C-alpha cells in the first residue's frame, strides 16, 4: 500500500480552518442553528488533530475521519514508551473518547432526522473550544515540538 504523507506546508491552512470553524460554530449557535453549530465544532477539533499531524509529518492522506483520530491518538497520546518525544498528551485526558463523542454528535446533527437542542450545541461548542485549547497549548509548550508550530499558531 502506498501511503501519501501531506506536506508540512499545509499545516497553516488547516489551522486557519480550525479558526474559521470555531467562528462559524459560535455564529451558528448565536443564531440558533444548533445542528450546524455542532457540525462546525466537531470539524474544528478534527482540523486541530489534522494540523498537528501535518506539522509533525504524520498526516497520511485518507478520506476517513477515524483514521485521522486514531493516528493522532497513536502518535501523541502517552503510553508506556516515554522515550517518544511526540507522546505528550496524557492518556488520562481521554482525547480519543472525547473526539469520538463529538463525532457522534456531529453524525446526529448532520444525518439524523432529529433537531439538536440548545444545551447539546452549547455542550459541544464548549468541549470543542476546551479540547482545542488544551491540545494546542500542550504542543506550544513542548520545547522539542515548538519549532514545528511557530508559524502555525499565530
């Protein structure tokens, strides 16, 4: 199987998508477009994971969101091997289960014939903002990885 890695130069583009999706989610929420807000919140988190994978040369071209989510977990969430400089996200943060939970909310909002409620949309937007903040700040503070993010997170 030929795996194609996305060039690091695309990380900035993906980060701009994070910011755009967060802003869109907020505006959708304010205008009571709760399904759209949930969808944009999830995509902001997804693009955050993609940005980090791209910036470190770990993003492989795929059409499946689960591949990106699992690749992020595999590459950056701690396990017993503390020697890997990329393993900086504590597994206690439960990033994998949190992202999958947001993905499920997005699936309901985009594909099911139910209307999202205000509290669900508010919860997803808040979780997305929190996750993006803690993930990006963890990478910005890590001295070994900081050079990969100087131009991206401005």
